[in-house]
C-alpha cells in the first residue's frame, strides 16, 4: 500500500466482505513492528468512537492492570446518522479483527468480544463468518466472541456496553473519576471502536511512519465520515484528516452551500455554513467548539429550519435516555418541550426560549454518562448557529421553513410513544 | 468534640444513578446543594476546605442522611 | 444462669415488650413517610428520616431489655438460644418462635443499617424490606404470648399497631410514588408524553459507498429493550 494515498480503510473494498485469504493478500504486511505499543504511540491514533481519546494512552492504562483482561470492539453504532462501522464490518471485518488481536497482544488480553447490534442481521452474519474463518485457520491468539446487544443510542456508550457484557443490562455506569477502568467481573476491559481497531490493524501491519503519511501532524491518518442530510445518497467516505469540509461535501455530492452542517453526531455540534473551509480535524474545528466525534456530517440546506431540526433530534435523544439519572430523564424531555414551543406556533415562545437557556445550564454535566452533556452541547451550538432563527421563533415569527415536511437530521421512528412514560 | 484541623479540601459527589431526588441533601447541606426544578441536587463543584468545620459537618450529615446513599465526600488532591 | 425470682423482671418484660411493639410500629410508619416523600414544607424530610433512625435505636434498646429480662426471669423457662432460634422454647413454643423470627430479622435490618455506607445500596434496601415481615411477626408474637394482650389496654395496643402497620403497608405497596414524587407538578413529563408524535423521516434509505450495503433502519427491538430502571 502506498504511503500517502487513499483509500486505506476502504482499500479494495467491494460489495462483499473480504475473506481471510483475500484479506491477507490485499494487506500483505510490509514490516512487522518490534513493539506494537510504541508504534501505536508514535502513530498518534485517536479513538474514532466520539470521544477522540488517544488509543495508546488508553491501551497503556489497561496494560498496567493485572489479571485476566478483555478487548471489546464496539461496533454498536448508536448514532442514527452514522453508518461507518457497519460499512467497515461489511467490507473489512478481518482488518477490524486484526486490530483487535493487536490490541489484545498489547494489553495481554485472552478474550476479544465483538459487539454488533442485533438489529442489523447482515452485519451480525458477516462478523460471525469472519470470526469462524479465523478460528478455522488457527487456534492461537485470543478467543474471539460475538455479542449482539439490542440497539439503543446509549447501548453503544462504553460503560453501557461493558455493563451488557457483564450483566445483560445496556445501562451506563457511574464512574467516580475519569479515566476509569471498566471491568467485566474483575477483569479490566479495553473498549475501542471498530474503526479504531481497523486503524490499529493498519498500524500493526505497516507501521506508524506509514500511518502518519496522511492527515495532519496532530490528527494523523484517515477517517470514515457518514454524510447524510441534503445529499444525493447517504454515503460513507474515507477522508484524510484535515481535508476541507467543502471538499468532503463535494465528493459526497452534497449541497456545498449549506446553511449549516452537524458534525460529530447527535451529541455533537452544528457548524455554520460559512466555516466550510475549515479542515476536518479536531484542531481546526476545535476553534469553533466542534469535534469530529463519531464521524457524522449532516448537511442542512438553506431552505430548512434549524430550530425544527434541533427539536426533532432532541426529542428523539430524550426518548433514548436510559432514564437512570434524574437530570437526564426529566431534563431532556423538558428541553424537547421548550424546543417544541419554539418551533411550532405556541402561546409563549419567548418564555420557552428563556426557560431553555436556563435549563441548559442546569442539566450540563449531571448525568452518569455523557448523554445529557451531548444534548446540551448540541442545543447550545444550535442556539449560536441559528441565533437569528431562534430569535425570530421566540418572537412568534416562525419561519416558513419550519412548516416543511422534509427533514434532514434523520431520526428513527418513535415507534413506541409510551416510551416516555414510566411508572 | 474537639476541633479537628485537617488539611486539604473535599467535594460532595452524587451518584446520579442512585439518586432518586428525595431532597434530603438540600435540607441538610444547603451550603453545598441546591435543587433543580425536578428535585434533583445540583452540587457545587468547588472544593471546600476541611477546615470549614460547619460545612464539613453538614456534608457528613447529608452523606449519612441520603436515603439512597448516593452521596459521598471525596477528598480533592490539590 | 442466675435464676431471679423477683416479679419485677416479669413486669419489665411485659412493659418493654409492649413499648417495643409500639416503637417498631412507629419506626415502620415513619419509614413509610420517608419512602413516600412526605414533608418538605413545615417539617423537613430529613427530620422525619432522622426521627425514623433515632427511634429505631430506642426501639432496639427496649427490645434488648425485653429479651434479656425474659431470659433472666425464672418464671418462664426461655433460654438465650430460643431468643434467636425459633421453636426451641419450652414456654409457649409457637409464640416465642414468632418473637425469635422478628428479633433475627430486626437484627439483620439493624446491622445492615449500621453498615449502610459500606454496603451496596441495593443490598441495604433488600434487607430493609424484611422489616415488614419483622413487624408483622412481632405483632403476632405480642398477641400470642402477651399476658395482657387479650383484654383492655393490651388488646387496644395490639389492634392499633395492626391497623397502623396495615395502613402503612397499603400506602407503601399500592400508593407507590413515582420518582421525585414531590415534584410531579413541576415535572415536564406529563406534557412531554403528548408532544411525541411520529414524523416520517425520508432520509432513511439510500446506498453507502463503496459498499452497496443499504444503511439499515434501526428500529427499536421492542421485546429486547434493555431494562430501564422503573419507578419503585
């Protein structure tokens, strides 16, 4: 493979997942690094699941622990607008498993658990076959297991996932301080996103120097982005980190003059359309308080209403709360309620607007996981990006776009409305 | 009770999963805890020195008085 | 063991037994008040909780006196063993057995509460449910073994304790509060329910390159939802 050319993760991708034999041909190892952890350190790889934490630091933290350990590959893909993990697993499942095995070797784990949402049987099938192929080839290496928790937004959160593996409950856990070592029983767990694992697989095969051939110096490598919204087809692209957003949108055949884009997922932030010349990497986006997060870009065209889109997402996110913590269980529906008053014609939109701003400060940082914080960040970014719209809505001048029936930030159907009610 | 002098400071930390909004902490330690509109505690993030015996005592009352044992006093290293 | 033949021991046993019964009924009722979140305006919720906890200490003291005097008293042949193990007493075997069961359960609840900050909240709450069984058996014990329980004030006390405990139990188990019950008026929940309407989202189909894998819809697996914490 070439040092500075795309595609990497999507190299030789086809409509079928690569078999183990094909995989070994396509990704023929050029250099086997002496020390995997040093190589991982040198590569500067950061997690692709949303938090963007340096993978090597996390791996070192678990490596210091003693006893039986687990590697968990998180391919739950909680973000409804994200399709990158399922694309990864339906093209290169073996590369993901490669990375998981490298990580297991680094931390000294004997078990690897691959977690795929059971609601996506195709991916479950691909993964089952990939694991079967590996176990037929050799019995050395860590034991690979497939786990299929039900799909929910918070089920992909790492502590909820570990809770599922530990106790069959997809509920986030409380962590006294961070970083926190999650455990299955007493065994420490290293949780990494599927795309992160695929990147580790590449680093293990071609080395850190090769890996840094793409991307910027602070965010090296490439990343998968799922582009949805005002786009011809929802699409998953591999981009080199630091590529200008406008270029990404152009190659996704999306609206290149949008009102705003949503970056990072539904716990991420809106970015105004004027800033499209920024590079897609955390150091440039961070200046505007935006992160790449889970690699989601939702394109919002000029003829859409940001207030309504925000309301729809918040309403869905409120419904996805695990309802363990009061501020999340009560606060998020309250935010949704305020946004509803703002987006539809109501009696007191100005009061709702003021209440919304107060409540944002009240909810921030008070859940056991980052779910409420993500929603707060999302709404805050909406308040600054769509400031003009929000002001109009607050003074009962709802825009014409808010009555449109097409929406761009897609959310799964709220099939069970009674979800919001509990005893 | 003698006056105990301890160095360092503490924060009162709530486990939001255990917390069910009984509201006892707000009554026991109003210096540290305010209530949100749903009855769940908002706890001040700033560390309190242990020297502040009055606040430390109410924090200990709140810790013991919580019906869900969701509160813990945690030492902050600084 | 020293056999004491003074009648005052027997009087003490009867009196402390009666008082302990009243106190435990009060403790359980106060516990129900705490669990159902009563108070907050004129009487602090924490005050009810404090009363519940300190009164339980007093009740345990009375219970211990009740048991010690029973053992010491030579009028009834009840050893230290039968205070803990049911059906070992020569005197009123069944009645004392109920008392032993109640004492064991109260001991469990008491010790778990002393260790409250050290054990898991869920274990403490599980053990605390047994106080209902404890107080019920205590009432049965009082009625069966009580020398004074069949007439006059004694009967009145037993009947009153039964009534209060029953009322508290009905309130606790059937009038279960939702979370933050005191604040439901402020809770946005009631309105939010109506606000959720299903809006079709047109963006859920299409292809993703380079695979032609269709991004699958992710419906809720209704039967496989993770358990969310329900009200209690």
